[in-house]
C-alpha cells in the first residue's frame, strides 16, 4: 500500500486510554454483576466494586492495550505501515499500566501524547467473553481526568491545528465535552473532517445533550445497530429500520454545509449500511465459522481503524468500508484488538 505521501499527524484521535483485562467467563459471572452480552457500560463504584479483583484472582486474564479510539488508531497504523501518521490524546495515571499502554501504542506506530494524572490510576476495562460475545465494563480512572488544558498546551495545540482529520469517540462525551467542542470548532474553521463514533447505547441516553451539541459538526458518524436504534428512540425518529435511521441522521442539522454527512452503521454479520448524499448502499459481510471467531471485542474499533486508514488517503467510501470490514474480520479471529504480521488488505480487492 502506498502511504509515503501521508504526513505525520494526519489523523488526531482523542479518547479514553484503557488497559483491557480480558478473560473468558461464565454467563453467571455476568449475571452476578448485572451485565449483559455485547454491552458496554461504565463501572458502578458500588455495584462493580469486586468485579476486577474477582476477575484477576479467579480467571486466566490477558492484558491488552485498549480504549476505543486508541484501538482504532493502532489498527489504522497497522494498515498504513508508516509511524506517527496518527496522534492520540488521552489521560492516564503515573503507573505501570500507563507504561504498558504507551509502549504498545508507540511500538505500533501511534504518537501517544498522554496527559498524566498523579492522583488516579490508569483506566481499565473488564472484557468478559462468553461464547464469542463480549461485555465491556470500564473503570475510567485517570481517563476521566482529561482536561482541555492538554489540547491548549503549545506543543499539542500545534498538533491540533496541523492535523487534517479528527476522530473522537462518543465515550469521550462522559469526560470532556468542552475539549470535543474545541476540536469541533477547529475542524469547522479549517474545513477538515470530524469523525465520531456513537460508541455505546447509553451515550445517546445519558449524554444526549452534549452528543446533540457536537453532532452538527460531525462529518462521518459510525455506529452499530444497537447504538443506532437507541439513538433513534431518543430522537423520536419513529422507526427501527436501520436504513431509515441512517438517512435521518444524515439529514440532521450540519454546520459545514460544504460536506454532506456520512453515516456508517455496522450490523454484525449483516450488511454494513452507508448513507450519504441522499443514497443508501449496503456492503455484505462474509460470515466466519464459529470455530474461527475467538471474540468480538475490538471489532467495532477495528472497523473504524480500517475505514480511517483509507479515508485519510482520499480513497472512496466504498474502499474505506471494505477495509473496515476486512480489519474487523481479522480482529474477531484473535483475542482482543490485536494483530500480527503484515496487513494484507489492498484497495482493489472485491
């Protein structure tokens, strides 16, 4: 893949850096802590107090560099094969977990520019795998302490101003909406794409106001079927049809009228929906056999990373989506959002 023309810091991502603690568990473990398969929630200080300790003490756990945006950037870098095309901002603690995260990100080509918090530990996310499904329970820790000062730091501000694309997760709405709005206004003023992910159903419910504040600035929006359906309910769209939902999201108010909004909805093994320019397209997903699927953790992040690797090169939305599908397909065949060897996606593939 020809990426020599891509400059460093082409894509700037902001999100919650988390160390995933992944393990295969029984369904009654989920029930004990009020969790559901294929869900993503924030840990309740009381309800989930013993979850992490029990997970580490009683199960075979694996530590994997995580966090939605950082995962997407790692996958993007894997496909691009050129270091530091992506930059990542997020807050971590001054501990060994943050060192693991930093070393992993940098080794895989991401320019990790963390904000460090001396009082809170690096955030963690329990990844509970049952029958190939995953349930995520995130304890944000230091990730929750990110402040707008970090993007206003002179060195980081240069990176903000020089980036050509911006990617922010819906999860980050729980942390620093002012930071998101500052990035959104930079993207608007410089006519550069702002990409966002709905991230989880609860974002559309509990963080509706900041979500709808930033959405007019969003040029590309990702979501899965559960997130899209919840968003549609909260916005009173009056439909559960994914194509209609995608179209309605496209037609919501938009600040930069020179660029029509792109909405991409994934549906697991069902076709990916693309809504753009008043049209709907579907892209088939080749199903894997049960014995090929290890776990679905990181599939959405990998899809976003694959898409972004092509989108920032100016390739078509069709190629970007095909790359997203390819990347997600690779990741679900491994534990967590991990990969090895050379990425073998080529833009011309069918």
